[in-house]
């Protein structure tokens, strides 16, 4: 009887282990759907911040002044976006969201960042030797940027027990490449509550 009980116990344990190690449930969702499981910075934050800040920038007086003076659309290059937050954020993904929003406005022209420009220059240089004269791309014909955009991502984390509030602030600054004059400064704030504390959750709802 004792051996039978031991065998039964082992069987139950094996079933439990097998069940717990089963495959996870995966559900496909839309790439643009808002998701926020951990409270950390995610693709939704990057997309919404880029949309909001670029819309604000394009609507400000600097662009109209430039077009009145030069009779052409301004050309921008996105420089360094520094991550000074408490967590790992890939600035390159955020920069691509910003560049996409600029292009989608239809009133801003974008040139690629310096690392990619070096690859383009190398390709053009090689074309001078290896490509036919009809298909060679000219040297010295790059589109020069008029302005550079740069910025920072910072964060503050406030915790109490199992409750947590994460505050992100994104600052962007646009400067004239020739004169260094700052043409526009913008910021976007994001506050997230993570936890189950009803008092804290009620305090931050709607903010």
C-alpha cells in the first residue's frame, strides 16, 4: 500500500510539472494597438510622443519664417536623443518614429544621420569607379540640412510598497545649423501608475 501511495504521489507531481511547463498562450494583436503590461517605456509611448511633438513643432512660427525667407521647405537632420532614464530605451527606434512623422507632414524634408551618410558616400565613391557613366550618382550633390533636432529622455520613479508611479519627460530642441540659434523647444510628459493600491490609483486617475 505504501508503495502504491508513493507511485500515485509521483504521478500527481509529474502531471503538475507537465501542465506547468506547457506551451504559453499567444494571441496576435494589431501593431498599433495600445498595450502596457509593465509600465515601462514601449512602442506606444514612442509613437504617441513623436506624433504629438512633431505636430506641435511644425505648427510653430519658425517654419513659416524660414519659408518666407528662403522660399523652400526646411531640411532637418535628427541628431542625438540621449536616454537619461532609469531603464534601457533604444533611442534609434524613437528617432525613426520622429523621422517618419516629419516625412508624413509633407512640409519637412529629412536627411539621414551621419553614420548612414558615410555609407552613402562610400557607395557613391565606388560608383565612380565601377558603375557606368549613365548610372553614376554625382559627388557633392547632397542635400544640406538647415536645422538639427536633438533631445533627452529622463524619468523619475516613485514607489510605495507594491505601488509605483513612473514619470517620463521627453525634451526636444531644434537649432539652426548655421547660426546655432534655438528655434523651438518642446517637452512631453508621461505618467504611469503600476500596482494594485486603490488609494494611489484614485489619486493619479485622469492626470
